[in-house]
C-alpha cells in the first residue's frame, strides 16, 4: 500500500485511478495465492505453466475450449471464474452459468418457440463458462439443445466447462452415448483439458473410452431439434434448480 500511495502521489493520480490500481493489485495477489496453494496440494497435478498459458488468453483468440475435470471442491469453478475475469479485464465479454440453468433456459425458449432468439445470448460472448456439467443428468431435449449450442459456438467462441465426470461417463449425463460423443468431438477438437487432481487428460484415454474414433460419423448421427408446434407442452421432467449461478459479465438477457 505504501508503494502504491507513493506512486500515486508522484503521478498525481486521481482517486479513481488510485482505487483501480489497488483493486488490480489485490486481484493479482489473490490469484498468486490461489495458484501457490493449488500447486502445493499433495495430489494436485495443476501445471503452473499450463495455467499461465491459459491466462495469456490465447485460447480465446483461437476460439478453443478449456475443459476442467475433477471431483467437487478441487477448485474447478474458481479457476474458470478467474479465467473469465482475466478475459473481461482484457476487454472480452464473458458469461457464466451452470449447465442446468443453461439447458433449463434454452428448453423454456424452445417450448415457447423462441429458441433461435435466445440462443444468440449464449453465442455472443467470446467466453462462455458452463459450470457443473454432470451434477444433474439431462433429458433428451436438453441433450439435443446442448449439442446445438456447442455446435453453434464451434470455432466461433470459447467454452470453459467444468465437470465432476470423466469423459467416459458423459454418455450417462446425456442419456445417449452417440450424442455425448458428438458433443465431445466438438468440444475437444480445439481444447485444453485439465484434470485438476489427476493430470491432463491424454488423447489415448479419450480413444479408450470410444469417444473420438469417428468424429464425423458421430456428428452425423446426432439428432436435430425442430421447432415445436404452438400447442406443444413440456413433457420432460424438471430437475431441481442449481444454486449460485449468475452472469459474470456479458450480453443482457
């Protein structure tokens, strides 16, 4: 603080500029403490160089994805939010919500005949953070809507996704191994995948799970979602609402 005060006095900085510098310094300090703590955990394989590479935001400029895997409490959401904040400070729009809230919102829009319009909200930001994938299973409509979103953002914008499930379990999440494979093919084609407790997920494990054997065939077999008639009524069960999700920044709904 003394150094910041001395610098502000020397530069005759305004109160606003001084406060901004204090907050930036605090954010950087918190990030360094977080990174140091994560790297010192006995079983943590979080690679500092890999994380620092992500903070350069090259993945955003390349429209590639970041997949964070690991059990609850390992810091996946914290890291995802930190990357989104870095993107925001760099002038890029970012949007944060849980997978359940995302599918619930788009499912409601589909039933009301305004899916295309609502989908634009999630296509606009350069970074879309989808948290808690796998905590609740998706029904057929939810899985298809999620596939459409991932396909629409493919090579256009980055997705940061957190999940407590390994790729081999995604067939259970979506209730269909074919559409799960199609989604993974899109997500993993340009991506960095980090297992916070178990190390980076190698390609051979994806192949072992049978998830990247024939990307084009999987995509061709993924179901398409047509607009429902005006009289359509929802017939899918609604899982309990996820808590604590809110946009970090991005387009208004």
